[in-house]
C-alpha cells in the first residue's frame, strides 16, 4: 500500500543518516514492501545493504554473508521456500498458528499479495504433521492452519494432494482438541472440505470464505473466478453438512465501476447468508494492481456511505447469529484473562465466537470449560461456568 511504502521510506531516513555519519551498521529491508519495491529502494536510499522478499526469510544468514563481503544484495526473485526449521514465535500457550502454504497464484485485480509473496508453495504434509505433533506435546490445545488460499494446498506437490485429505490427517493427530483453518477461496472451496469438518471431531465448525461482492459483473472485474450463485451453493453445502457452523467473510465496497444497484446485490447476498462476522473495507487503490489504473473509480463520498450501510447490516446479522447461543451450554477454550475485567476470562467456542465469563484465569487458561450462555452482544457472548474444566 502507498501508506506502507511511505512508512518504510520515512523509517529508513534516520538510519541512512547514521550510516552517513560513519556508524557501523547494516540496513536490511524485508517483507512485502521490499518485494514490491526491489531495486527502487536502493535507488532512493543507497545506504541500504539488503532488500529481501518474504520468500527469503529462512535464508537471511546467507544473504547477510554477502552483505558482510561488501555487496549490496537484492533478493526478490521467485524462489522455492525451503522448509524453515526455526520455531515460529508463539504469543499464546494455548492456541497456535501453523502455515501450510505460502504465496498466492490468484490475480485479483485489486490485490498486491501475489506480487509481494510469490507463487503458491505447499509445505510437505510430513512437516506440517510434525509441527502440529510438537505443539500438542508442548501443551497447545488448538491449531489454526494458515494460507492465503488454503484450499490450494497440495496442488503443486507431486503426487498432487488435496486439502480435504490433509485436514483429515492433521485433525487426527493424537491429543489435538481443536483445529481451524483460514482462508478459503470460493473458486476452490470443496464440499469434501465441508464434509471433513462435519465428520472429524477436532475440526471446528467455522468457515472463513470471502465473497468480496454480490454482483457477478463486479466479481468478474475483480477477477475472482466465481459467481454469486456459486458462492450461495457453497453456503448451502455448509448449512447442509454443518448446520450450526459459523460463516465469516470479507467484502469490498466501492470497487471501480460499482453502481448502487450492484452494491445492493452485495446487501442482498448478506441477507441470504447472514454472516456470523463480516470484515469490510472501502476499496482503495493498491500500487502495481490493474484496478488502481482504471478511470471508473467510485467517489469517496459514495464509498463512505456504502461502508457505513454494509457495516450496519453486518452488525444486525452478527447479533442475530449470536443470539442463537443464549440458553445453550457451549464448550469454551479459555485463552486469557479479560483485560477489562480481571475477574473474568475470555475464550472462544467451537464457532470462534469470543466468550466472557467469571473465572480464575490462573486456573482456567488452557482449559475447556462448559459455559451456559446468558447474553449476546454484537460480536461476543457472555455466560457462566456450567461444569468442571478439563
């Protein structure tokens, strides 16, 4: 994003000045902006020593060796991501995130990710299972599998494998209580994945499937590769096999050329689905993306208006979906003390909804607790402990 580029260049200024004063330091720019800008970074800030894209993260030692030998290094070319044996940072001792596929082969006309994160590269099944087994042995009770387009896992492997088969395998790791996954692409979302969630006890009943827009012409301009009808078919499959599942999504309003009628189609799709949660954004041009160059940009006033309207409807649906929990006993995995009310703890039910209830954090964090739900807020539910923690 433009803002991200500006922040990087602004941050580099003081360090470039340090180097100009003769301080002994190496300046490294890494990540998505580095991948996007490449050699342009060196032209603007010649004091930089190393520019590297995300796909080189586990090769930084080799790259720095080149820097220490007196070279300026730009590492942004596509490369196979070697299996990273370093331990990822964990911010929780209860829930962990596990990457299973890097990069993205899609070419959505508004998205910069494919040019900054490289081509899709699936991690080997054995490596994923070994990491999950290590996490379970370390006491983690929930794992979330990560991928920009997670359903694409396995199609670049030889022999070709499927994400549905991986899910069944990983959900069967002994001792694992819960597993989630994000993000699914409607073009590749398979009913086999939905059935796996329905049939494997460890797989939580939660699906994050961005729809982005409810009008077929807008979806075509976005180059999403599916129709609104196809998206509804996916929702119907989820409702058939996992009736109580949470369905969450992303949506963009004010995409170039979007008319009021086309925006209304997005609201209509929302009324049909009633998402448990919807992440929304007004379209903003991304550098190096086709849509950023189109002349039919929607004016900012219309974008703001549509964003407010979609958010109001999303909030109505979110509250409606959470009210179904009232009176039910939900299995809650406690993750932390409630920072606002220390006498409470915060966890999530199987559908990923935040749950608050009175309890001793020291005794309950990391435990599964039956909770009777007594109240529902727009994006959370409240209850009271209804049985022994385990």
